[in-house]
């Protein structure tokens, strides 16, 4: 393989090469994953039939080719294949020495930030979680004393004053509950990796949700029956799916709504780290709801601790989900518009002979 071919294959962002008639000549591995297609299947296909952009670019694309100048487009929704649109930046430039041919680079904002910062964020998060766990333990002790003192005071107060002590007890208990969720981050043991039938996990979560917090929801199963076994901790993955189902149910409110559990195999999806290593994550699980969608103000930070779109929400449920998936070496992403929110989990398949999957 030539150096140019090596560079093309190693590009961490989706890249497409098109001819003078805007037909696709070649795409790299990252573009295969982004568009959910194989390279062979799109050769000769018109670019704009395969890449869906929410802004008309054909004229600007033609001008860039005519004048042999680069074109930069920021913050446009780009989709293709089975993927819902993601907000991306586009970089388009003529290929030197090949008249009429153009290169398009697609930079998904969401995935780029999470993948390139994966290792550093994981290290920083580990330190922050350790400190939070220590603080939570220290704060719970005086809170227990405050709660006990308020309960003793309530025994000698009038009915009018009981409201104040009840407020102290109620808020103290709420803080304790929050601290217990913080401690859960530090207490979460490493995954006990084994072969997991992801459909068994989804079914357990569905049945549990319908008997409890999701009783007002309609949960549809849309599975790929040929999906191979995943590599993971079944209990932790169950917790992930339950948290996502609970999140969707609470967003729907009392009127309820519909949740679709969708599984499929995407052979070209890879998680590439900043050090150049990568891992194949072909098993895709989507939790799709028809609720109001994520508030615009928190979309970019929804997996960060203490970020919540609900009143009195702790903002720790999705942060815990993100931590578990990260510990599994997987990826989680979300796209959300009113009426359709999709949380997508990408996991590794179980290796053969129970040997650890090699990273490349």
C-alpha cells in the first residue's frame, strides 16, 4: 500500500473522493461507518444521492471546482444510509493533479469531540469521581445529624412550624439520595466481561420497565435476529438500558409515548483514539423515543455529570451510562429533535475462543 493510500485509510473523519460529474470514486473506512455502507456499493453513485445535507451546496461545490479553491461549511446536518443526521463541518477541496476531482471531509462535531478526547477525559473523570466519592461520604454523616435533629424538634413544635422541619428532613434526604448516586460512580466495579446476548438484556429491561416506571409507555422490539454475541457485563449493560428507558419514560410524562428498541450490525463502525489505535464496534443498539427531545441548551453536554433537562433532576443517570459504556470500550451518542430522540450504543462482539480482541 502506498503512503497516500495509508493516509487515506487512516483518516479519522469520513472522507469521499468524487469525479468531475460528482459521482463517488472512493470513500475511506470512516465514511463507510458514517454512511453505513460499503465502499464498493457506492462507487459511481451520485454524491448528493448518498450524502444528505440540509443546505443546498451544489452551486458552491461547483464554484469550488471551477476556481480550484477550498470550501468550508460549518454546522450543517449531514446524514446518509440508516444514520440520523448529525451536525457536522464540511471541508471540500480540489484534488491536485486530478482535474475535476474533489475531496470532501465530514467532521461530526459530536463524535469528533468524544473520540479524540476519550483517553484524557477518562483519566480526568476517574480523578474527579474519586474526589466526589470522598466528599459524598463526608457530607452524609452531618446530614444524618441534621435530619435527626429536625425530627426531634418536630416532636415539640406546633403544626404551623412542622412545615419547616418537614422541609429540612425532605431536603436532607434528597441530598443523601444525590450523594448515593455520586458514590455509585466510584463503587462501580470493572466490567465482568463475558459473552452476552444483547437481546436478552433488552428484553429484561423492557419487561422491568413495563412493570414499573414505563407502565404508561409502548415499547416496540425491532431486533436483528442474526446479531452475534456481545462482549460485556450483562448486569452493567442492563443498568445502561434501564437508565435510558427511564430517561425516555420520564421525558414522555404522564401521557406516555412509544419507545423502539432497535438492534443491527454495522461492520464498518470503529472507535479511533487519539493515539491512532482503534477498535471495531459493530453491534449497534438504539433506544428511540417520540418524546419532546433534549433541550437545546444541554444537547452537547448531556453525558456530563449534573447536567439535566428535568426539574430536580440530578443529571447523573446519563453520566453513569456513559461511564459504563466507556469502561466497556464502547461508544454512546445521541441525536435529538422534537418527536425523535435516539441514544445509540456501539459495542464490541464477543471474541472467538474467549480471547481478548486485539486492537489495531
